[in-house]
């Protein structure tokens, strides 16, 4: 994390320094007149040049050095681009285009200074459709009982190791709508809303004798002896006062679930030349039908990659790592739906390693694909279609 903060501080100071230099009156009116003159001469010779408006002259004066003042405006624009990237503030085509003034140019803050310094920035706002499918093992951290809609610490302390869950594996598919904005050239924030569905598979062993007196002290059920067991749909074992029996052994259990997802996150990113790095953290809550409480998930990820072109492909390629901190409690009902086994679980292999790529179809549209490397315990695949404006 210290390296990320050092990198961000260096980038921020560099942008401020360039901004200060841009305000010094080194490019004077005579230099601007030379630009206009050269532009006119180039057009008379049927070259691909354009006539600059007063606003364009002012913009040019902020980033064109005196050494390049005699070049055509198209060449000046071209020199400021990364020739291996399709993402830029100005689009270079055979006919030169002036800088575009978009309604969204008020973000990111310091974006103008970053562009004038030669940094390539994405458009500030984005909306994306994200599909994610994953399968991973979980570890059971605690097991309890809910009887007739009630939980009792007395009961849960009593059961101890009488209930066990093993071979727990969760598979899910989630579709999210993601809204984001670049607040600073290196800082992005976003929100997430979506739907999830999947299955949890496990083997459950239960062999438990619940004394009727213990149930009575916990306020569970009605009546005495066998009547208390009957009131919660459990078999009775005497003699009086006897026990209520909860028994299940080696039974494969499969739970289907679905629910809604809400969350938010932030990204810190930067680059040097054609290489970039980023760190992302997001928090989501899933309200699923088989959980007593909302499932929470915090995801940390980092990526290092290259930005450029290979043949017709223009975009980014990266390697990364991800950590998922997941906490959730599943509720498994026994026959009669009077007793539910509560399973607290967390991801047994929180880390996995990633490889991904982004194809910049245009400056506005992009497709992202990302998956795990082969030796990761968590198997996942993500596709994202994004539009920036």
C-alpha cells in the first residue's frame, strides 16, 4: 500500500507542476500568429491542415511548445498521443480535429492539466453491464439451531459437535449494473446494483438429543414430555421427561438461492508510458432467500498491465490478484420446517490470481473479460460491456 501512495503522490505533484508551468506566459501573441499563418499556408498547398479559431489558438497556447510552434496543428495533436492506444483526449484521423468540448469535461478534477501533460484519460462517466460466475469451497465456522423460529444460546452451546457440515461448495452467477465516475485522474468511485442466484452443496450430519426440560427453559415448544416434542414436530424418546430427537446423517444437501445485490467501491489507478497499475476495493450486501441475515462481501484486488495495440486489437492486458472476504449464514430446514440448521461460513481460499483484457472498440465502448489462473481454488469468469460518456 505504501508503494501505491508514493506513486499517487508523485503523479499528483507532477500534475500540479505542469499546471503551474502552463500558466506562464511563454507562448505569446506572435507565436499564435505564426500558428495561424502556417495553418493558412498548409491549406493553400492542399495539405491536411485546418484554420484555428481564437478558442483553439488559446487552447494550443497552453500545451504547444515554441519548438513545435511551426508544425501543423494536426502534427501537434499527433505528437501528444500514445500511438499504441486508441483512448485519447483527441482523436487523430487524416483530417485533424480540434479538442472536443464535452459537457462531461468538468470531471475529472485536474483532468485538463493531466491531458496537457500528455496523459491519456478515459471519459469521466461510465455505465456497465457485468456478468460474473464463480465456484468456490467454503469453511464452516459455526453451526447452530433455530427451533420454531427462535434461536437460543443455551441450545447452541449444548449441541457442541452434535451437528457437522462438510464439503461445502457454493456456485453462483451474478448480474450487476455498475455506475462509475472519475473524480480525479487517478481516483474512480462506483455503485453496484444487481441480482444473484446459485446453489450451495454440502453434506450434513445431525445426531442430537434435546432434553424436553432444556427446551422448556429456552421457551421452545409447548406441553410436557412427549407433547413438547410433538409441538415442534420431533420424535420423542423416553422415559419422561425424555428427549426430542434431531437426526440426519451423511445426507447430501443442495440449496438453491437467489437474491438482490447492492454495493459500492473505489479504484486508485495510474500509469507510466504504456504500463499501468490499479488497486480496487468494493463492499456488497446480498439479500438471499436462504440466509437469516444479509450476506456481506468485501473484495480487494490489484492489477498490473500493459496498454497498447496488437494488430487490430487495441486495449489493455493485465495480471492481478483478488481477495474475497465473505461472511454469510445459511439456514437449512429439516422436515416439518420447525427446525433449521444455521451454518456460518467463510471462503476457505480467499485469494485467487487473475488474467484479463479490455478491448477498446471505440473511445465510448469497451468489452472486458477476466478469469482466474489455473492454480486458483476459486473458479471464476467475468464479462463486462461498458459505455463511457
